[in-house]
């Protein structure tokens, strides 16, 4: 029904980029990604400044594992609006997924110049600097700020705790990792982090318990 109503609107105003985006959204919700893709492309042709069309087109590309095309759509949007926070965030995520960690960090750093309190970007960038780019000081700075902004987010607690572990600050690491593991009992990676902190402090029994839970949750984990 939504597709039919949106199609009627497009028939009435075929040169309306917004109408094509509306139809594309309805088609996407109906799992017709191919038709949605065509509508978003049409919308961009009609109005190259229409931000939602680029973002939605990137989502369509990404959902079908066409990440380079998704990045291309985001790049076109950012050429028109370099400060678009949604595009920068999505670009950072996609670069990370494709193993382009330096480029991902650049995207997140650009986003934080626009909005220094964007906690998801702070957390993701802290992870990159800690795990992929070997900059623990910057990672800690970002994770600490993210924690201050969202003190009850268990994923941020895990990021901060794991960075503290790498800094050999095991007592502090354990505080955050226990908090995160309690809030995310079904997350194997979090349980593994907790086990490593216990192991570093020679807490044999809780370390073994955390490692066993992590294996139970994800037997194929390395």
C-alpha cells in the first residue's frame, strides 16, 4: 500500500526528487532493493543536493556487499557537504569494514571536528587507535571522553576497559570490564576481555570462568 501511494505521488510530480526518495524508501521497506536503488539514483539526478538520497543509496549498496560503491556515494555527498555527520559516520564504518583503518580514522576525526561530542564516533575511533593504529594515548583520550558523555553504555565501558588493559592498568580495566560483562552477558568478546583482565591479575578462577563463557558463546572465536 505504501509503495502504491508513493508511486501515485511520483506519477503526479515525476520531477520531484523527494517523491522518488519516498518511493524508494517504500520499496526498500518492501525488500525491493533493486527498484529502490533506481529511485534513489533518479532522485540524485533530479536534485544532486538531496542528502537522504545519497545516504539511502549507500545503504542499498552496502546491504548487497557493494561497499566500494557505497563509499562512492558517500564521497559524492561529502564533496558537496564535507561536514555531513551521517555521511562521515557511515564512511568511517565502511572503511573499517573494508580494512582501510587510516581512512576510517580520518573520517571519524573529521566528524569530531564538526561535533566533538559525537559519542559513537569517539568510541569507534578509540577502538581503531587501540586495536589497529597503535596509538593508545589517543585511544584512551577518546574513550575517556566517550565514557564521560555516556557513563551507562556498556560497550563504551568495554572499549575503555580494554584500552586500560593494554596500558597495563589492570585494576582500573577490571572495573569497567566487569561492568560491561554484567550488562552484556551474551557478548563473547566482552567476556574474553574480562577473562584477560582477570588473568593479568592472577585471578585464576574468574579468568577461567570468563574464558569458558566466551567459548560457549562463540566456539569459533580465535
